[in-house]
C-alpha cells in the first residue's frame, strides 16, 4: 500500500486536467514548500517531496515497480499526458516530518517486509533511538498501513490509512502492528552533511512538458539534398572525412527527434547519459540495450514501423564509431 502523510492541505484533489505541471511545480518552488505533492492516477501514484522549495526526492509507483528521482519526473510527465483522469494534492509538513518522509520515499531499506512476529520489536525501537536515525517505520498488512516518523531517534509523529493529519498517539498504528501477518519496513535517511540536491535543477520539466504536449506524430520536414553534380564533385577529389563521436551523437539525437518528436530526443539523451557516452554504442550489447530502451519509451509516441526505421538508422550511425 502506497501511503504518505497528509499535513496542512494547500490543495486537495485538483483534477490533473486543470493542471499545467511546470507552472504548478514552479509555484511550489517559489512558495518554499516544505512537504509533499501527491499525484493520484488510476494505475499509478507519484510523490514529490520538497524541503524549503527544493525538490529533494521523487517517486512513482507504477505497474508494481518503483521509479525514482529524475526517471520519476519523466514518468510523471508521461502519466500527466496519457492518463484519462487523476488528482493532485499538496500538503505542508513540519521539517521533522518532511525529513522522515524523505527517508520513506528515497531512503534505503534497513528492514524490508519483515514479519513483526519474527523480530524483536523493542530492540528495533531501541536501535532507532541509539543510532539517532531519521527514518520512517512502516507497519502494514494487505488491508492496513501505518507510519511512525523519527527525527534523530526521537518519535515525531504517526499516520495511518484512516488519518486526516499527523497524529501524536501511536494507538491506531499499534493496532495495525497486532494484526495477523503484519510486516514492517524501516527506511533511513542517509547522512547528507547538510547538502540537499534539487532535482528540479537536473531536468528541465518545462521543456519536457512542452515537448510532450506538442505533436510528436508530426512528419519531419524532408531532408535537403544536393544535386548529383554537387554530391559527386567532392568525391572525385577526396574521400569523405570520418565522423567524430560528437557528430554521430548529434545524428542519433536528430534521428530520435525526427522519428518520435522532441520527447524522443529527450529520451535518447537520457539513455546516452545512462550509458556514459555515445562511444559505448561500439559495444553490441550496449547498442541493443540503448535501442531497447528507446523502443520501450517510444511505443506510445510512434508507430512500430517508425520505431523500426529509427532503430535501423541509429544502428547505421553507431556502426561508424
């Protein structure tokens, strides 16, 4: 069960059809939000956590998987574009609760889906206190879920699936812990030495949104060709100079843009960044990995024939590396 706390509501259940994502996120930034923005779609959920206007972590739950950080933001844009319905809510939270939620959303799992009856629960609580963890303890069954928030080892609040706000009593969460088959997750915030990365600075949401909201199906303009005389004359005097890696990268990005639209170019840039450089495409396995990722991300944006032609053209460019 995907559960996040509700604090002071700044917006609740706003239809996403009324939302321009870049403008909404800009308002959260300029308003110095400390808290979270929650997107609820029919087949997915997304949470963005803010600390004084900085977008510090993001997560999407979709098709039984978790997508995090920059990839989550790209997935959010896709969901906003494709979903037939959904809602948007924003809740302001205290600094203590927000840090615990950062652990819940982005922290590593110190305990993952462990049955409560198999652990020494008192020893676990003592460990949280002794190690001064900033963390969230999630206690849940298939039907119920509760959260306990910690800041530096001290309990700072409780929340459960029937809560309307942060609670100061553990009563309901304790009842969930006593249910048959109850399990527990513990996610702890990593020590950042006070440095908090702003995800909004790593990805241009407005450009991505505008590319997605445009017409990715538009037929690209025909390429400018030279006359036979112009094309053969240089060949008579000298052979063509080999293309540089930068030239090939630009050609691959242009092919993705022509075949899928601006979102295709953004997708290609992301996948090349994940590989490290365009020269990684010399490796046949890396090339196939790159092409598979492009195909997966393009299925909703172009026809299968268009995608096949794009993959063949990109393979031809990669062969020149």
